[in-house]
């Protein structure tokens, strides 16, 4: 059955400056100001299962059924970083776990915690700056 045409997911930046929505029928992520002014819109290219803004509102984090964490610039939705979780497939599974939840540490936003459909929590460390280091699994 086709996905409903409505909003599937919603996130609001901490300062309530931006709103992000995911429209599952078209696999579209759209960001606008709280006043309704459009900022960006993009085809996610995969089924998004969760999304959240960084504390400063500059980045939008999305998790997917395909097992990806994607970090986008919030105002343009341009992909900054992508972390495929295929290295975290639990034996005997051969496909990556779907990301079902996202949370960030409140102190410095350097750790992203991902809940997966196989019941695990995977922690990804984002270093200071723009580089990324591989994810570290934790259960």
C-alpha cells in the first residue's frame, strides 16, 4: 500500500527557528522557518525513520530503514556526512540494521546515539570540526 501523503516525521530546532518534516509518500525532507517560509526541500533517496536537529540548529540528522545516519546542513539540506551502519550488522544478519531513533548528548553534541530495529544502540562520535570518525557500537 502506498504511504500516506501527510507528514510522517517532524522536528523543531531548539531555538524554534526551523521546522523539518519528512513526507513519506514522496520521501521528501522539507525545512522551513516557524513562520512558514521555505528554506530547503530535498528527495531523501531512502525511507527516513527518524530525524532531529543538532542543538544549535545548524544540522539535521536523519536515520533510515537502509541503515544510514545522514547529517545535513539544516538550511540547505546538503549532505555533510553519511554513516552507513552496514559494518554493524549483527550476525547472522547480512544487511545493516534500520535506524529507528536518534538522540544526541546535550553537553557538546559530539555523540549521536542510534536505536536500531535489532534492539541495539550504536554510538557515533562526531569530532570537533568537520571530519568524521567511524561509528563505535555499544549495546
